């Protein structure tokens, strides 16, 4: 097997164990302190920021167009509309702009 496949398998296992482990730890508590809950609710936004920010800083015009359209779509539509609008703009812009 190639090294890339092993990395993907290891990443999948690590992700699964992290999710299951977190669930097992949290499920042992009867109630969760509001500060802990607020911190856990902030994790998705923090992860999304760490994924989008580096790509946005090194992005070209196609990526910037998709980012702007995705941001505008997030104000008006749901998650699927946002995803589809951003993806469509990115594909078209890369096809025609470069």
C-alpha cells in the first residue's frame, strides 16, 4: 500500500477515536458547566476559520469570488445553498478565469 493510503487510514482512525473519546468523556457528566458548553459550541467555527483563513490568504481571483459568493449566500440561505453557490462559483471561475 502507498504511504498516502496509510496516512488516510491513520487519520480516519485518529478522527474516529477522538470523536468517540470525547463523547465518552462528556457522557459521564450529568450536567455540563455553561462555560464548557460555550467552549464546545465555539469549536466548529474555530476549525472552519483555521481551514478557510490560510486558503483565503493565498487565494487567487477564483477563490476570492467563491468566498464572497459563499458569504453572501450564508446571509440568505441555508448550509446547502451556501455550499452549492460557493462550489459552483469556484468551478466556473477556475474554468473561465484561471
